[in-house]
C-alpha cells in the first residue's frame, strides 16, 4: 500500500495541533509565521540527516582550475573526472590547494574553495578547485556526488524531498523551532526534541548504504547478554 506524502498544508495543520491551537485566533501561529519558518526547518532536518545525495555534472574551462558549484550543493562526497576518451578518474578530496600546483597531466585532486569571479570586489562564488587544471573546455566532464539543500515548499500541495514515511516527523521539528515564539508550550520542548531525533534516526537507518545488509549485533537489543547479566 502506498504511503501518502505529507503536504505543506498538512504540516501546518499538524504543527498547530502540536502547539495546542488550531488557528491564530486561538493563540496558534499565524500563516506568516508558518510560511517564514517551515522551509528553514526542513533545510535543517534534511541537512542534518544528510538526506539528499545527488550526482551533478559540472564542466571545466580551459586552463581554469576553478569549477563553480550550484547553490544547492552543500559538500562533495565523491568527485570523478571524465577524460576526452570517456574514461573516469576519481579525484582525491583534499583540504587545501596543493603547493606548488601541478603542471600537465589529468586532474588528480580537488578541494572546496570560493573565488571572486568575474568581479574581484563582488561576492565569492563557491567553487571546486582541481589540480592540475584541464587544458580544454569540457562538457559535463566532472561528476560530483554531493549532499544538497532541499527545495523550498512554495505551495500548500508541495511536500518535503523526503520519503513519505519520514515526512511525518517534520511537524515535530517545526513545532520545536516555533517554541521561542510560543513560550507557553516550552514544557513540550523535550517531547518535540525526542520525536525529531527519532525521525532523524529513522531516516539514517533507512537510507544508509548498510541498509542493504542485515543489522549487526551492535544495532539490535542484546537480549542474550542481558539475560546472562541477570544471573
């Protein structure tokens, strides 16, 4: 049986119920307070869970060691360079640009950086540095597996970029974030925090690469050990 997605409108309704007031006239959050805060709550939840992993295709410019990153990209997990023959070459992700830089050959390392291009006095552009740079213009020749931000919910029918089974935890995270403007509900803080943590834990267990394998003994309740300790 399919699991229904939890839309923005449903999150608003459930959050109001958790805060003990179904609408603003009864002391609940106003629509403006909900709209302004929900996307931030979802971004934090998704980022903390490491929920969104996407493969991006980026392109190099001739002799330019910087490859601009899309705004949604948070941090790379793996980076691969594809040469002119279509062969893939994994790059090592390092903390800093190598010094002295390499000359010639295929890129072998990369790092996160920020550059002021094209305006040196303008805002920095988050970029991926590669060494050595490529001597030609490429098209999709950098494969970047990366964690990314979630998209904002713009309409009541929109739902978070999470599996439907995890979306039901968002109202608890949202209610927790709204507590500073509803101090009369601070007695519920611990409960909201525990529910949010359960949601994060559930997502990590469902989405981890190890989910393809059975749980280990360390991840299950040690009944045998508990029984022995009783004697």
